[in-house]
């Protein structure tokens, strides 16, 4: 009785299978998503990075950079205030307040993608109010990937230096500054002795 010949897989086929397995392994490794950085800036492009802002800032940006190689990814940024200021008691106090958030579901693509969470001055009811002060205190922007906290950027909002140009008597100051803060009437570098004091009801009250 004739013996059955054993089937052999040609060597080039074995190499081809190995190459396919390696390619699949590489693909599974690169098909991921991760947050590469989170930082604060004065602009949406992130060109003017900062970790200290002032109450009179026009807007503040938290920018999350991430690489996405798989579908179904969700990235979220939230801004948490963990220290606030009591204007009546004239002191800072600890807090835990989530003030804003932004969420996105980016599609897979090459290179770095960005999520921009923009903060603008708002009234107590949350309505955007241009020209209003940001609350002073300590904050952090938290970057989440699929619900998991990945990176944190800590920043402060401080009271600003005295104005660089002349102060208009009666103009708003309280909130941007503390009550009874005193500044040169004609600009911070002015040698003129005239001064202005910040009041709650009357704004800047200035020397003649």
C-alpha cells in the first residue's frame, strides 16, 4: 500500500505568514489613542502658552493634544477651580468647582489633533459677559481619554498689575482689583503723584 505523502508548506509561504502576523502586530500597536500634552494659552493655536493669567484676560484656552489611531475615541477637557477668592473677607479659600468642559470624538488620522476648551468671562448665571473679570484663584485643566484622566495643567488667575496708561475716574475696577487697591492715576510708570483708589460702588476714585 502506497504511503501518503506529507503535505509541506513551502518556505516562502511560511515567511509570508510570519510577515502578515508581524504587520498585524504593528497595526494593533499603532491603532491606539493617547493624550500627548495639555497646556494653557492666551490663543486657540497655543502660541502664547501661560500658566498665570489675570482677572482682566479676554479669554483663556486649555488645549489638549492627542494622537488618535483608532475609531470610537472620546476626549474631554474640564476646568476645575480648586481655590477661589472671597472679596468680602479679602482672602482665598479652597474650592472644588467644575466651571467648563468640552468633548470631542476625533477620527483616526496621522499627526497630532487638538481639542480647545475656551474660557470667557461669565456672569454668575453662566452667561458670557465680555468685559467682566475672571474669578481669581487656582485652577486646573484635566484631560480625559475615554473617561480616564490622562494629564493635568495647573494655572492661576491673579489680580493684574496697575494699568499701564491713564485711569478714567469712575471706570470699573472692583472684581478686576480688590477694594482700596491704589494705582497711579496716569499709568503705572508715571512719575505724577496723583493716585486712584478702587471702590465697590464708584469704581476708580482719583485725585484731582
